[in-house]
C-alpha cells in the first residue's frame, strides 16, 4: 500500500479507472505463473478499479467478462495479461470498442510467450516477472490516448512510370481490373529494353513476337492513357491522392501520321541510332524501330537542319514544327515506378579500352543484340565494326562493371551469364567454324531450364575459361585484340587472340533515377536502385506508402522476374484503390511547436518522407506518417512525439520494467 | 525472508522481427533467464538514448536494442539509425569508465526463436564479463 | 527585499557578473512570490563563511556544490523564501562537472535542495537575471537556433570536423552542415553567443531537460546512413553488431566533452570510474582534445580566465613552433592587462570598472568566453583588429608531446590523437 500511495503521488492527475484481466490460458500460463497472486497484486496498483483472473480471456465468456466489467465499473482502460499483442490484442481491443471505448485504450501484456512459456522451471520468479509486466502494463494504460481512425477518400487511378516490360505488365493488369492508368514513357515509344533483344533465353524465342501483343494491348486499352516522350516533373500528396505533373516534349509530328516513312527517306541527316546502341543509323525524323508503338514519327530537333523536305513530302501534312512542350496535371491514388535499368558503360574500366580508337572491335552485349537483330545494318550478320569481316575468334568477358569493387558495384547482375551463354550459342549456331570463349568468374544459372541451357551451350563447343581478363590490348600486326586472362583452374596465364570482344556489361540504375527518386521522395540503396520496403516480404512496395516498384529499378532482374513483379506491383497498387477509401489509424507523429527549433532533423530522419517543410516549419503529413517513431530520438528538443509512444508513456513502462525482480526467498 | 537482487536486463524489441522472434521462442518453449525483460516498441529506430538512460536510471544492469535484420527493417532503416546512436552511447559509457558491454544492439528473425534466445544469452554473457570487470553502473 | 548571493565552489565568473546589478537603477522586483508590487532590492554578498542573515527573500547560488556544502545549503533553504541558481555550475554542475567523469562528486544545487528558478549559462547572463527579477512572470527567452543567422539543413552527416581543422565557413552556413557539432538546437538565447565568433555551441544554456542525451540522440540519428557488415555470433543466433568502431562514431574522440560539457554531473549516469589525479582542473582537462582547451578555460577560468587561456595557447604554439603576428601579440598583452582590471573590479565590487573592463575584453576577444581566441590567431574579424589577415586562425597540426607555457604555469601532455593525457597547472585564482 505504501507503493500505491507513492505512485499516486507521481500521477496526481490521473482519474483513469483501469481494469486488469489475467488469463490462465488453460495450463499454459497458470501452470507456471500464480495468476491469482498476479490479479491480487494488480489491485494494489494505482487507478486499478477491477482485477480478476479467468481461464480463457479470449473465449466468449472471457470477452463478456471484459465487456461487463467495463460497463459495471465504468472502466476507462483495460489491461489483459495473456498472450502476445499480435495474437489476441485485436480481439480484446474489439471487445472494448463494442462497449464504447476507443480500441486503442486497451493495453496488452504478454505473460505467456514472454514469461510462462520461457521460464517454465521457475514459478516464483515467473510470477514476480508477471507482476512486474502487469505493473508496466497498468502504467502504460494509464496514459494511453484515444486514436481516431480516419477514412481517406482516394483517387481511383494509377500512374505507371516506365513503359518497359515491367511497366507494361503492371499497366495492363491494372487497366484490366477497371482502374484508369496513366503510363509515362521517356522515349518516343513503349517497349523498353526487351524490344532491343534479338533472342531471349532459355527458349531462343523472338522477343518482338512475345512483347508486341502486350504493347498493342496497352496502347489500345480503353483504361490506359499513354504519355510518350514524357517525364514526371513533380509529385505532391500522399497515398490515395497524389497530384502528378507530366511534362511532354513535342514530337513535331501530329497524331494523324500514318507512319508511311516518306519523311525519313527524304531527310538528309544521318545519325547513329540510340535504340540500336549505335549499331544502326537513323534520320533526324524517325521512329525507334519498325514495330514502334505509338508508330507516329518524331523529330530530333537538336539535329534537324530545318531543310523542310519532310514537311513538303508528308502526304497527310502531319509535320508541324510549331508544336510546344506541354504539361499535364493528373490525380492518381497509387504510383508504380518501373523505369528499368541502364547498361553499364565499360569505358570506365581503362584496361578494356572500350570506345577507344583502335579498339572498335570491342562491343557490349546490347550492341551484339542489335547487330544480330533482323533489322540491323548488317542484316543480322555478325561483322566486325572495324572492317566488316566475320570474326573467327570471339571472346566474351563476364562481370564487366559488376562484382567489381573498383567500379563500386559489388552486386552480381545475375542475368549476364545466361545472356552470354545464349549469345555464344547463337554465334556457334550461325558460324560453326568460329571459336567462342567465355571468360567468367562463376557461371550462375539458377532456375528451371537454365542449367540445361548452359550444358547445351557447352556441347556446342563454346570454351569456358575461369578468370577475369586483366587487359585487352590491340595487336595491329595480326589485326586482332589480345585478351590477357589467367585460367584460374590451370593457374596459367593465357593470351587469347580475339577478332571480336563482347563485354557482358552490368545492369546499373538509370542516370535519371536520382532525380525521379527525389521527386517521389523514395529512398535508394547505395547502388542507386530504388529500395524495396522489405527485401523478402514486400519487394514491390517502396519506402513510401502508395508507391510501388517493379522490374529492374529495384535491382537487376531478367524478363521473367520483371514481368512477375510488374503484376505484383499492379495488385498492390490496385488493392488499396478498389474500396474507394483507405482507413488509417492515426498513430502518427505530432509536433509541439513551442519546443520545435525548426532544425529539420526530423525531416532528414523520416524514411517515408512524411514530414514536409511548410511555411517555415516542419509539418507531419498525417496520411503518409507510419508512426514508426524514428523521428523521436532525432529531435533534440523532444518536440516530435508519436501518439501512444510518447517519451513519457514509454518512460512509465520502462520505470516498471527496469526494476530488478526479487530472487527466490531463502 | 532474505532476498537479494539479481541481474536485470531490459530489452527494447521492435514490434516486427524483435517481438516476432521472442514470441516464436515462447511458442517453442525455449528457456531463458527471468532477468530478461522485454519492452515492446514500434521500431528499433524509436529507441533513443533517453529511453536507454531511463532504463539504467530505474535499475537496469544491461540494456539491449533488438530490431530486424539489416536491410529488413519494416520501417525501412530504423535499425541502422538506431545502431549509430547505440555506438555513440556505448562510447559515452566507455568514456565514463564503465564497460561498454552493458549496452548492445542485436537483430532477430521473426521465424527463428533461437535468434532472440541467442541474443539474450549473449547479453547475459557480456553482462557477466562487465560485472567481473566492475564495469556495471551500479556500485 | 533582500537578495542573498552565495558563491559555492568553482569559478567566480558568474558571481562577478552580478556586480553589474550593483546600483543598477533598473533593479526593482515585481511578481516574485509575496512581492506582487514593485519592491526595492538589497543585495547581500554572503562571502564570509556563510555568516547567514536570519531570513532572505531570494538566495542566488553560483558555483557547484560538493558533499561539504550539504548542510550549509539546507540551512540556506530554510531561511530563503526562493532559491535561484545562477550559471551552469549551480544548475547542472557546469564545466566542473566534467570532473564527475573521474569520480569526483559534484552536485548541481537541485540535487540537494529544491530550486525555484534556474538560470543557466556559462557565463550566465546578468541581463537575464535582471529581466527575471524585474518581472518574474513576464520573462521569456528565445531559442538560439531560431535566431541564428546560419541556416541549418540538418542533412545526414558526411563526416565529423573538429575545431582544429578550422574550415572556412560561409556566414550563412550551419556548423552542423559542415560537420562541426553544434548544440545550438537545444540552447536558449545567450549573452555570449560563441556562434558569432566561429565557435559552435556546446549547449551551456539548454531549455529542455536531458539536453546532452538528446543532442547525442540527434547526432547519432544524423549519422544514420551507413553500411553494416554483419556476421553470425558464436551461437550462430544473431548478427554481431555495434561492437566495432566505425569511421564516424570514432571521429568523436571525446563524447563526454562534446555533448556533456555542462551537464555531466546532472546526467543519469553515476560518477565515472576514470582515475582522478586529485586536482580538479586536471580532472576536467584530461580526456579533452587540445582544440577544446582554450574554449574550456575561457569559460571556467574565473578571475584568471584570460591568463589561463593564453598560457595554453602559448604552450602549444611554442611547442609546434608557430610564429605569431605582432599585432596578435599586442592584443594578447592588452587582454592580460584587462584581466588585471577585471580582477580589481571584482575585488572592489566596482560596477563601473567591471563594465569597462568586460566591454574592452569583448572588443578584443569577442565575448567573455574568449571564443575568438585560437591557436595562432583569431577566428573572426572584429572592428578592433587592424591587419586581421595576418593573424587569421588556420588549421594547425596535432603533435604528440609535452607542452609548457612560457610562464611555466601550465604543462600538459598530448597523445597522438591530440587528447590531453596529463595536466599540471599552478593554482590560478578562479
């Protein structure tokens, strides 16, 4: 009783009436903990008006017990000492909400998983510990605050950023569920990297044939609005209600273009085609590739010489140089980011001399794909860029820009092994006389049919050398390249004479992702890719509610994985929209502006970026805040506090728990 | 009745992996010392030096912060943010001439109870060392 | 109304600041308990072994308490209607509280007797006290950080910079954004404003409890972005963490001195276990980095704060063979002369001389904490400097060794990280 008086003194203002219910959980708790003693002890705690024990608190009878006690004793807080908060916390919270209390006024104390089950041999101490935990629970319950649940109306529309394979899949699946989709693509056509490929592993299928049903379906879908040649220039708001500005560069060709191609045939400007990775030529008026969607031509104004021949030639007068940059403001409920990857530029690795004059016969895998494509300059033949000769010896180098600490990429891209195996096989199939070497560190072929594909390639006679080449040197005398590599199995330095070298360059985060990431306020890993919310359980959610990620922007992926993640992201984006509203329990951070020094540490600390700088002070975005509390220790003046996890509230609990419990009486 | 106080450890465990692992340990009936007492917090990132010092002030011999594995924080990076603070506070405790073994941070995996129990055993072992070196805060 | 002024242990600078109030026509008291009307004030300087008057209305304490003062403090509490603490030492233990790290029991007054009003600051502000006495209820303070001309972005820290690396700062650039640790976030408005003289705030005047621990939490959070290598522990149960040092946290070579400079004795941790040398000044200094020394002595040096600081500067400058500019030498000589005047003013309780000497010290050294003084030069250009560019402070190297001042008053030893490992000084008059 002495203790009670003392505690009352510490909490002079509290008028709360607390009910404590201690559960036997059959034998589970009662066999170890003296539940009656715990319930009796609870009666001595300040503000406890009612305390009892019961066989099964979660049974119907137990629930009725809580409800009746709340009504009879006019309880304002309940504490149930039983199992974990995740197991039956919601059950009891619902019970008190049925008799008119806010469900957040329930405090769950775990004396089963954290006590009786783990201290089965020590009944006395386990009982003492249970008393302490109940005391902590009562302390905590005393200061619990009501938390409101807010219904947030949302906009039924989804923005998909990136028209590659992952974005297309996500857009298609979202649109099919009846939700409007805005698809934004930076290039003039959708399709992404997949359309650049010649064949896909492990079936050597034509990628164009696989993807075009999807591109067509998306482009003609009634629920899809397509923005090509466009970027996302600003994003405001939070889950359910984002306002997005899309900036569209003019194509200078109107949509009545019939894609006849007359304009390109008269255009005098010839440029290396980006889509062909420099392996083809385009005009200043062009479309990305023959099957491009939308098929409307586009003018490259930077390189256009204003000769006007295309304007004269166009049979439908579609070319109009007066078109201007336009901005479109849209409202969406969720955003899917699927901006894909970029091929690593190997010129950073000086020893390989990529792009150096005299080393024209070093190409990357994507360039190889473009050269072998049916519409390429070489007509699908493998020819040396320097002299157009068919190479006799081809060396493929793996892990260029990946698994390499020197260039800052420690990760394995994961797809280049299969990529190289596929292309080596294709060379052997097309030119059986050639010698193809793959210099690798490890060959990684996880997944169904991948290892089989590797074996098949070995059978074709491709030679695998385990070692990372140290240097590529030009040998003008023999008109070839010398690749220096140590075969680590034989521990033997080798000098390979190559007519053509293909670099398996890594997949890296695209250059623009930093800017986009800041506009969306998403966190990125040190590799530059956008980070998923949880590496195992939530690979498609980003650090911010309502924004999802799909495909290679999250990390290197092959087509299969990207498509799967696209679908998964679509489900995530749609699921919060179908109801038309979201319900959020407002356990969120609150700022006391009397204490706030406007230092912005909370803004820096907040990983979901839910604290914004508005009118000279930090403001918590109530919808975006997840209530994690990372901002709390960041605040030097304890101005920012999370409801029900306030410093004082935690302190009440710590005070009770930190006291040592007594050892067995002697 | 003669009584004596025993070791006293406060573990701040996050509501996700930390609590998950402790609950899994309970379900599997793994046994550990009664001196381990768990406080549920939303995220390891919520536990600041203030909470840790509060625990010491109220009688804790050793304090630990237990969160999700790195890269797997359910609130993104709370465990990492917490780690630096713990390191800094450890440094403070060391500079005051006490053992830094009385403050630790661990990770746990919700599906594996032994991660939590392993953490607890490690805490007690370190506390034992600290007591031997007279490095605990209580005289 | 009778106001008793009590000087406990430590330095007397705060008590001296009250000399400003002697004969001040503005010193009238309003709205203090039992004195709702304007009241005349009588200051009683209780120096004589606490030969206590029978009753006083307000007892103002400066300096820290030790266990020897317990009884005396309780006696004063009995006769005093109100108790004020004046200065960091009386309120939080102050810089002398750093000796708490070496196990010395140093008490803030509030740990012994109940305190009605706490006036923090090192040096505590006489104007603050005056304003408080003039109208107890109306007194309001403002936050240092909000009024700071520098603009904080508080982004994640890339590195920790020390004073000794002295970086060129933009007038608008926040110390913390550069990597210095500045505790201005938790500070009230202060009179000395070290931040105006190129010196980051160490938080002598916090407006919240546990300010040091909170600053530590904030800085720890801002160091949050890092990669962690994890390895399984011996039991294979968890990731091994937090044991090994990393770049950023090891950059804080003195957490105690950086974050707890004024509040260590008031922190929840028990007295430290670092061995004491028996000399309280040595206990304060050992463990501190060299670059912080002049800032510490400038604050806690009592009546000798200038000679003590210049002795330290001189010892190290001599040791690392730093050539000094002639104007700088003259300024230092002038400062030493001013210190004599300051001492005289304090001994004679002469408010006019006090005002004159402190004003002149501020003109040369920036403030009464001598924030502008630094190894080899001055940090910020003041109006009184002619050829400032000749003695602008520059980064100086850290050299292991033992250093003695020309006056032979101070000898200290540095280790390779620039941390004081040994300190000897003659008895300065504090």
